[in-house]
C-alpha cells in the first residue's frame, strides 16, 4: 500500500503554534486526568494515525492510515497471526486447498452477523468481489484479484459475465475460489482490505454499487463485520470506532473503543504523546529518536518494516528518458551516509526495489555508490560535468523527513554531478494527483508491503500498473512478472524469475531505491499485546490496556 | 564656482521637514542605535556572498548537528551546514521580503487610503467596499491564488505578500486623512488653489506619518513570518535556500536536542525587530510636523 506520510515532522509555523497552544490548553483545563489515563480505565485506545483517511471504502482506499481503521472495522476470510504473519482463521473457520493448489474451498463460520444484525454469508463475498472488479469504481487494488481465475479478463472487459470469474458460493457457508495459477501467497491476500466483504444493502442504499464517494462509509451509515464499528467521524479531528457486539469473537476482544487521530505533524504528535494524550504514535520525528533511545521508559519501538523508500523518475520527461542519466543519478546517492547520519532510524540502504529477505528472497544487486562512474555516464549522455543538464525538480509531499532526504540528495547530486536540482513540496492529495497524472520529473515515493512476497514489490511496475506512475513499460518485464512467475511451482523457481525481472528493473531504473524502512513508534507502557511484525499491522482484537505499571 | 564671490544670504533659510526630522532623530540615541543595527544587518546581507565563512548549501553529513565551536561559530544544522552562513544568507531573503513587501503595502495602502479619505463620498464608499471584500477573502487562499497566477518566483512572492498586507494600512490612512482634511491648513492650501494631488502628498500624508510608520514597523515582522509559512507550504523559497523564518521554524522542532538552531536565528530576527521598532518610534516622533523644532 502506498505509504502516506511515514516520518512526519512537517511543521507549519502558524498552525503548529496553534496546535501546541491547543494541546497545552486541552491538557491544562480538560481535566486533571490525561486521555491515556482515562482511556486505560474505559478501555479506549488513543491512536496517532498519521493522516486523514482518503476513504474508508475498502475498494477505494490505498494507504496505510486507511488500513489501520479498516482493519478494525472489517475482517476478511483469513487473518494473519500478528506475530508470525501466518494465516489464521477469520471469517472462514477452515479451508481446504486442492492438490494442484488451484481451488480453495472456504468454510465460513455459522451465524455470522453484520454490525446491523443482518446475516453474513458466502454470497456477500461474491457480491463484494464483483464490486471490487467493476472498472467504474476505479479500484487501484483491482490487480490484487488477478490471481483468481478470469478476474483479470473480467476487469479488462474481455469477459462480461461475472459467473466465469473463479469465485462461487456453493451454499451459504461455502465459498469456492479457483485460481489462474498456484499462488502461494493467495491466503495472505485475503487479509488485505481490498478483499474484505462489504454490505450490499447499505451500499445500494446510498448510491450505485460502483459509484465512488457515496455516503455509505459515513458516520451512522456504515455497516461492517469487524471487531469494531464506526461510531464517529469528525473530519481532520478524530475517528472513533467502538466495540461491535455482534462480532463472532466479541468475547475475546478486550478494547472497548479506538480513537484515531489524523496528526500529520510528527512534532505535534510527539508532544501529544509526551502529554499522555496518545497511546501510540504513527511515527517518531528524526531528531527525537536519540532522545527517546536514551530514556528509561522504553516507549520507543523501532522494528524492521517491509517497505522501500524510493524516487520515481518520470521516464516521459526528455532528459530522464536516457537510461544512463537515470543510472548516474542512482549511483550518486550515498545511501550509507543518508541512513546513518540523516535518518538515524536504523534504516537499511536499499540497492533494489524488493527489501532483502522478503520471504527468503534476496534481490540482485547492481547498484552501488560510484560517483566516478556516474560522471562518466553523464559525460557519455552529453552532460560533461553537468553542463547543459536541464533544470530538474524533485517533488515530495510536505513532510519534514521527506524534505531532509531531498535536501541531502539535492546536495549529493550537486557535489558529484554538478547539476542543479530544485525541490517542490505539495500537500498529500495534490502530490498524489501530480504523480498520477505524470506532472512531475522526480518524485519521492514509498511502498509498504501488503503481504510478504516479492511479487508485491514487483508487480506494481507492470506497464498498466496503477501504482507504476513512471511511464516506464517493458514487455519482457511484464511477461516475467505476470506470466512466468505465477507458473513457478516452488518459491525457488518463482524467486529465480523475480530475480530476472528485478535485474531488468534495476538495469532500466525507472525508480531509484533509497532505503528499506523501519517502523518507528512511541508506545505507552499501558499498551499490552501489541506484537511487532514487519508489516507493522496491529491486531486490535488482542491489544489491551493496563494501568500504570512503573 | 568661485568661492570668493560666494553670496552669503541674509534671509533665514526655512527648515525642511526632512531636515528637521534628521535633527530630531539624531537626538534620539535609541533610534540611532536601531538605525545603525538595521544598516549593519543590511550591509552584512548585501556582502554575504563575499564574506560568508562557508557555502550555504555545503553539507557535512558525518558532522551533523554540532554545537557552536571555533570552526562553526554558531554551530551546524543536521546536515552539518554552517549556521552562521545560513543565517547570513537567510537574512538576505528575510530583510528583502520584509522591506519590499512592506514598501509595496505602504505604497498601495497610503495612496488608496489617502485618495478614499480625501475624496470622500461615493468614491470613498466604493474604494472601502473593495477593501472590505478583500478583507473578507480568506487570506491564505488569496495569497495562494496570487502565487498560482504569478508562479514560483521569489520577487513575485514579495509583491504578493505586499499586495495583501496593504488593507489595514489603507484603513488607517483613510481614517487619518478624514480627520485632517477638514483642518485649517488643508483648507488654506485648497484656498490657495493647490491641486488635489499636491495637497494630499505635501500636506496630508506627512501629517499622517506617525501611525503609518508604527504600522509599517509592525508589518515587517509579520511578512517575515508569513514568508516562512508560505515557504513551508511550498509556495515560497525552496531548500537549500533559507530565511530566518524557516530557520526558526526548523529550530523549534529540535529545540530540546539542538537549542542553538533556534537561539541564533531567533536572536537575529528579534534584534532586527527591536532595531526596527526603536527606529520606527524615533521616526514617528521625528517626522511629526506638529512638534516643532525646539
């Protein structure tokens, strides 16, 4: 999923002063009890969630903040163990896989209910998946369905009958899914929100099934099947979800409510955490990492995170069409220094798109830090010592950490290639728009794994990929990723093919990998059972709060 | 010119407004110190490219943020860039935006307010409604629109800020002018047949200078902070360039870890503002034609 504002420290002088005053004011006169203290009593988790969600419709959302909320509201056939990330039963209590790994038969739990009391059965899944594949809906994650037989053809309009797509409700409690190819990570996909069930009657009540942005996800309207249900949505203030008493495992859910705060400014978030207004922060400002690592209370948690921070190069821009120029730019980023001295969060320098050791896959490495060679390449491309290199811009979404990375890289390119690069920042939604419409030259990007398989990092760069956005298109790459890899019988076979594909990607370099993420959060001591995992996906059904222990 | 034949006037030379003002100003020590400081800051800013100890974009990532030392008098920021150098370069932008934008606001505000106040009647009503409408526009949206139309150009940014800062000025001037235009000296000027624009420029505006100058000294810090705000939104100056407002903005975030990143730019900005305030105070007293010279 696209990483929205990961390391957020952006501060706007006026508004940050205002927020600080507001926070101080709230702390001062709300009550002597902090939000954390009262939350611990009532079982309310106060969660810093980064940014305001784009949508709570699982077929429209694409980001990490949306994921946190939707995963509390809804549940798919399968869940992931929050520690090992292995599939565990969700809505389906069991499943059987055919010998050729092509047919999955799911047995749903009996007596499942939506949050409004309606019965939930296998037909709801068929309808939801039909909706997800409606082109008019503009679901950016439609390609998650492509492992299912005929789903791609249906989505592309080559098939008109949904009956031919490999998903059938054999009876109310049995759902059968046929795949195009054996897809070892298929069970993992089912825990992604794009495959969650949605409530047909509610959606149709507020508009057409394939209509975007209807009011069905609003407060008071939304019906869902997860451990929590939507109680309140105040835009740019908070989203409150409360216990869903009709959830099948309600007895084991320990939190009564979760409040999500869209705090984009990392400094503000950190201050709120310090004032005990938050149990959990979405991120930690770069400059605070050291301070918190030296503190006695172990609130700082840094964990490996399956995600890559990279720069997109718009290959439709004339001077970036040249492969040598792209390589020269990639060769002159000193990733070691950047991660060690600028980011300081134990990030790992990235020399390929897929993070190393993704399910045992190690990407081929052909990049390095080599300014000498980069200068040669620039000279060969007609820009000796940077002479005549057209003005180039790096686009990033307004955020302190992105700015820091960009400032450092700007200077590295100036120093090693003698080219002038300027920086532009845009607000998140404007930035997304510029990126999708190709109105940029170089833009920063981040990709966080949706599931643990190299496929998740490589299939986004296919020609038609909604998350490609670089204009880069290579038919051999598409063939390897879309046709060859899914046919691989074992992981070793598939990984060999992925390595071939990634070699092409890293030779062509429509993107410049920069570093592999780490997740950095501040967690209050009262939060228990929050297991770390490389997808940084919390399991809200397990978390519980406990009064002060220290 | 032949000095021997120099004619020595026998009549007393009338003292000019500016001459008087200078005499009065030079007696105000605080104002003089302020003037000196402003000139000093402007001089340093002007000479920065030649006298700055380092390049403003020169990074030393391994060094990182280091406290003041003999090599870096004001320490370095997280990229290992020399803070003194960055404050000097930042001052260029901040002082420039402060003076240009305020000058733009002054010119538009004074002429608009003086004309409206002097002419009165329908013209006044119309002109003030225009001001009201511009007031009612959300200020940020207005300035962002201006930036979108003008494009990303520093000089235009200055004008855009000035173009929204003149509203209050116009109101202040109008109020002053309305009370002045009924006074005897204006009527006598009118009776002598002076054209309107001369009356406004020679007789009315100088009498309204006090509040104008006070307001102008308040506008300068305002626009400096506004520039930082706009730059943060991506509408103003962009890294690696910087301004005092931006340096302070970044400094605030790390004030616990690296206090010098906040203290020095803050010091530069507040010293300038103090100097401007003292100077403005002195100028107000000095330029008031109602106080006669001794």
